[in-house]
C-alpha cells in the first residue's frame, strides 16, 4: 500500500495503529468504555502537567479556537490584564477573544516570522502589576 502524506496545517499524519483503530465500530459517549477512556486520559494529562498540584482537567471537544476561548475567558480575573504576545493568526484571534470579553489587555505585536523580544515582554510584565496572564502561541500551523 502506498503511504500518503498530507501537507495541510495540523498534525494530520497518523500511525497505522490509529488508522486501524478508526476501522472499529463507533463508540457512544454514553458507554462505560468511553467514560473509562476519558477518565484515564484526564489522569494522564495531570500526571504529565501537574503531578504535584491540586488541579483537574477539562477535555474540550471543538476547534483550537474553542480551546483558546475557554482558556482565555477563564484565566483573567476582574480588573486584571492579559498580555498578548501577538505573533500570527492565532495571536490576532486571542486578541479578538479578549476584546469580546472586554478584558483589559496589553498587546505586543510581532510579525509572524519575527522572534518575540523576551526583554520587551519581561519589561512589560515587570512594569504593570495588573498583568495576571501572559499568552503566546508557540507553534502556529496557520502561519508556519
């Protein structure tokens, strides 16, 4: 069988194991097997990212924009600010989301092929004690 490689944005090339798993029957989200998979996935996320913390996880089904919106709208306290390091399409999207929620925002704009200036970011944060959240997209498939 000839191997196909997709070159559109996102992680689109899947292993043979994933392809074979997709050939099985559908799994309803109300089945106990689905609940077990979801629970185990949440536990593994915590093990990887917060092994010593008192945190929980929320798995969001939706687009990257849905995840961005959920993260942004739940992370900025009232009367605090979000610093957006805007370096591409998703940086613009984050800025629009913050505006839609009427968050106080500080925005540092960089061209998508320009490396953000860490000194400028540090200075901005150190000079404004109201900045509670700093957000930046590290690898953006839309402009990569």
